[in-house]
C-alpha cells in the first residue's frame, strides 16, 4: 500500500534547530508555496493573454492586407485592420506585459523564500529576526507594487 510522503519527513533536518524553529519553518513553507504557485499561475495566464492578443492582432492585419489586395475592396481591408487594431489596443490597455512582469517578480521572490526555508532546515545558519524581517519586507513590497497584477 503506497503512502504519501511529506517533503519534511525525508529531508535532512538540522538537529541544532529548536523544535519551535523547525515547526515555524514547516508552517511557513506551505504558506509561501501557495503564494508562489498562485503568482506562477498569474504569470502564465498573463503571458498567454498577451501572446494571444498579439497573434490575433497580427494575423488580422496580415489577413486584411492579403484580402484587401486580392479583392481590391476597401471595406474588407478596413474592417479586418480595424479589428486587429482593436485587439492590439485591448492588449495595450490591459497591460498584460507589465502584469506578467510583476507576477514573475513575485513568483521569483517567493521561490527564493522557499529555497531559504529549505536551506535553513538543512543546516544554514538561521537568524530568526532577520529572516522574518525579510519576509515582511518582501510581502509588503509585493502587495504595494503588485496590486495591478489582478485580472
């Protein structure tokens, strides 16, 4: 019968850490993993939306050029070009590229925090006050500057 293993059960946890410190680090890990995972999903979503808008806009403009040149009908040319420009304007207005950049920054910072927690559990020198101050600073910075990451 297969049992699920917890990531903390088989890692080499440093014996010099107190039980309270180990418990605190183990509790912080799922919290920051959830944040990192959420920002990773946001990042990928904004990348997809930006790519989709750019591809659709480019395809519509290219299609309008070809169709307008073949049919010599300005209505076909104008309507497809207008549609392409509207799609491009929507992408620019929603600033998907900037939102993806901010979500990527948050994702990377939370990934660094997860790595730090793992390193501390495995024996890196641990300064609780400095680590908690760093966590607060990163959380505050991301919450202050990442408010435009919403869809």
